C-alpha cells in the first residue's frame, strides 16, 4: 500500500484558479536514483504534487532513507516558462536568477507550512528551470503520524499602466477619459508623441497599480464627455467610444525613476 511521504501545493496569484499549473516538478539525478531504489511514486493532482512510498509506515521508510543518505535532500527542480515567470511574478526587476525553497528551518509542523523563497544566482543550468525545492527526510520525520504538507506561493507582479490614444479618424474629442464601470479613472490625458512621430494623448494610471492576471480582472472603457446645449442646462454626458480596452498581455515592462523610486509600467496603444 502506498502512503504519502509529503505533499506540496504550488500557488501563483497570476492564474485564475490560484494554482501554478504551468510549473512542473522534476527530480534531479540523485533524487531520481532514490526514487527508483525505493520504488517511490510521484503524483500530481491540480496544483498539489505528492511523493508516495511503499508500505504502511512512512516513518520507517523515511528513517531508513535518512540513514542511507544523511544530510542529502530530495531535490525537485521547478520547471516553467522562464520569461513568462519573470515577467508576471513579483520579483525584483534587476534580479535574474532562480528561486530556492528548503524545508530546513521551516516552522514547526502544524497544518500546511508555506516555504519562503531565497533568491539565488543561476545554480542549475537546465532549460526552463526557475528554481528548486529541497525536501529533507529528517524534516519529514518531525511530522510524526501527520502527512507533511508544504506549499510555495508566488504573487503576480503589479505595475502601472499607460494608455496611448491615437485618433486616426475624423472624430473630434472634447474631453476623453478612461475609466471602469466602478468609477475608477485614469489621470487626465497629456500630449504624447510616439517613437515614429505620431501625435496622440497619454493616459496614466498614476499611483494605481494593477496585477498581471491570466484572465484580466480590470476592464477599462474609453469615453468622451460632451457638454450638451444650454437647453439641457449645459450638462455633461458621457459617450462610450470603446468598451473593454485591451489589457497588457505581452507588452514590454519598462521603468523610470519617479518620486525617488522606480516607476514600473507598461504601455498599451489604442486607435480611433
């Protein structure tokens, strides 16, 4: 009978269901030998990966593995699209390396333990490797009769947005604005000139930031505020021009120094 030696939940807030489904776990060469020797079984269901051992008492098996391989962890490489991961994950822009997780030094085993990452230089020269996790059999033994349960969690990167509006038609705009259905507005537009010299208007999210999302939660609209005639008391009405503006998917991330700090942003072009 197979019993779980540990479970590991992979989470990432970028994905709509919160699970890091784009990440695969791959045992390194030394761990693969241990898995083969002791006929261990790797399993993955949704965002939860598990390692199973044969027999009714996982503690006995873990004790034996720990004695045979003292101080040697079970290492599992985290594999994903490195460019996408570094783009959508809340990590320093100036850093280009790998994330390391270890069960050593984790909190006392109560419930599920969230392992904290260490940012490292590239130590694994393997395609698609974004990092690795070291699971120590001696740490698993401290759980007693409980199944060791760990999780690693990444947050989506939050950035500022710029919308650049280019009016290529004959429509005359009086007071264009960008807002969502809840009333959240971008700052008033400023004149903007593109790299190829085309003139337009630029709308900034200002101090507001938005997280990258697999399915964008934030939807904005372009409208124009029109002042009616005096017969209607000169009231303003909003004319919707574009419902559901595009959101940044593969747009480059840029940054500039602003207010004594880095202002990280992306740009989206819209055309009329």
